């Protein structure tokens, strides 16, 4: 291992080293200060005898004339074992829970290996989150990547922990939770929620505080996914990976790109943002011959509530749908404030129906969606023409839309609904509409599930 003393320049968290040879991209670097202190980094660029190094730690106190740089000949790895369950790490995989690092069974490159498309299996198994707006209308399927599009001030952190607590898949199940650029209060909230509800025992947490080095925000999702892939494809777990907030990840990427003086793309983000995000999102899926699976729920906040911003825009291209949180619903006091109309799960129909959820689920979901959309149209019409201009059918749709938000959409932070409960609530509120309007559900399902008892009457009276 060669040591170089030719540090030409230190700019922020970047270090330029001259006179190097045989250096690889992503190679780990160790900088030894004059007092013996060692700080780590990684190679961002290597060409023409120069290496650009991104430090994991601050460069304050680093003297270019006396510091020694060592290139370790390997990229960043994660020491994986089944003992990572129940543990909390930072963005450099250092334990945050006061315990020793678990003895690794394997050291895995955090950049992973691409999954051969020929070896992928098509996702077609239902994942229950316990949240009606997701399970009923925008169903998550095992092996899918389904992002949540939120905005500043909306309760995406509450929703993330609720899904982590309640999510259920048949077989060995675990959670890998990664949080990037969060505040100290948010970090404490996540840890306390996981501990209080007992979800920590089946989870691995990776937490990066806003005051931590920027580079950790870039390595953290890769560490989390490496842990998930090990548990899924080596230990046969069904792993749900929740990553929040991907906007902070992209901001870190933009900061590093600006430090490197790269030509910026849209809104100052690097031109390779799409490729970089794809290298994270595409690590979800199922592999032929492997019992485990990796399912992803990345969460991002849309800057200025703009869904055409590069981060949500590119994420939407790569992933299989999106769950949209609505500021309007949140301001009206609804939780979770999921706007089901612009939300979409492209694999929903593969994960629901007979043998997976219930035989009436596909038709019921389509009917609920169509009826709520009609109710929203009539709401807008009522603002212009007044309620007196509405027909009896229109009033029924208006009533349906109100009950849909109050009864189906709204649930408590600790309310875990089984899929049967979600579907039954859906049929309850459909009883507010004339049966002649129920054109998307089968006649036999109407006879079997449509309530005509006291429970249905109570919904109408409310």
C-alpha cells in the first residue's frame, strides 16, 4: 500500500492528490494527519496521474504539506450477517446503538451487482401495509418499487413509520429503514417508534443526520440496499426497504457535483441524476431460484410541491407508480392525506384478486376510484352552480366522496387495517350509491358483499 504526500489542493470536502497511478473509481482512501489521526474518503475521479478524493469526514486541520494519503485498493464494503437485525447504523455503517459491530459473515460491495433481467421474476404477491388507501386502491406488490411523493410539512415520516410497523408479508419478513439528511429530533422519533412498537427486532436502521458529512447521504441508501439484498438473497427474507428522504440524497449529489465543477443539468442537478437514481431503485425485485425478495418504498419531498421537478419526475419514470400526499387533504385534517386520484400502482392488478386478497377486490377498487372521481367533479360543479342544481344521483356521489374521505381514507396513526376490513369498508360506503351506478363490480359481488343491514344504515345516517 503506497502512501502519497502530494496533496495539491483541498476544497471543501474534496482533496486533489497528484502523482498517483493504478487508482480505481470508488476506491477507499485513508488520509493520515501529522498528529496520527486518520480520516477516510473515496475516489470520485482518477485520470492523468491525479485523483479527486471525496472525504467522509471534515477536512478542517488537514495540512496538504504534511498529510499522507493511502489508497486501500478496495471499494467500500458492508459487513453483512443476520445479526444486523435489531441494529442501528450511521451512513458509514458505524453502530449508533452503543453495541459492537456484529461479526460479518460476508463483506459485500455496497454498489451491488445488477440483476440479470432474464433472471428476474415478475412481482405478483400482495404486501399488506395496513393503510387502506394503499392496500385497497394502490396496492403494493412484493418486489415492486413504489415511491411516496410528499411535500414539506406533510406527515410522510409518520406514514413511513406506520408502514414499517404494520407491513406484513407471508414468510420471513424484515424491514431495512434508511433516513438521509434528517434532523436530530426526527432521528430520535424514528428510533423511539421502532423500539416502542417492537418493530426494531425485525429491522435494520441506517440514520444520517443533517449535520453528518454530505457523502454519507450518498452511501447510506447503498448500504441499506446491500443489507437488504443479503437478507433477501442469502437468508431468504422478504425485505421491505423504506428510504427517506430521497430529495436530501439528490441535494447531496448536486452539492458533490458542484464541488467537482461538473456541467449542471436541469435546475443544477447533475446530468447523470436519472442513471444514479436508477442504480438505487432497480435494486428491488425478485430473482429466479431465490426465496427472498426486495421491495422498495422510497419517500421524497417535492420542492415547492412541484411534481414536474426533476427528482419526482425522474423517480416516476424509473419506478412502478407513486403514492401522492395532498396538502389540501392534510389541511382539512385527514390522515394519511393520500390523494388516490393522481396516485398509481402499475402492478396493482398483479397482486390482488382471488387467492391473493379477495375475489371482489379488483372490481371494488375500480368502482371506488371511479365513484370518488365522479364525486370530486360534482364538488367542483357545486361551487359554481350550487347544491340546489344537483340531481339525487349527484347528491349521492357528493355524499359518497365525503364518506370516502372520512371512513375509507382516514385512519389513526396506530390503526392497522387488515385487507378484509379495508374491502368491507369500501362496500359500506358504496351502499350510499344507487345500485344502478355500480357498473364496475360484478352482480354476484353486489349480492354477496353490499351491506343492507344496520351497519350500512348507520353510514347513511352519519
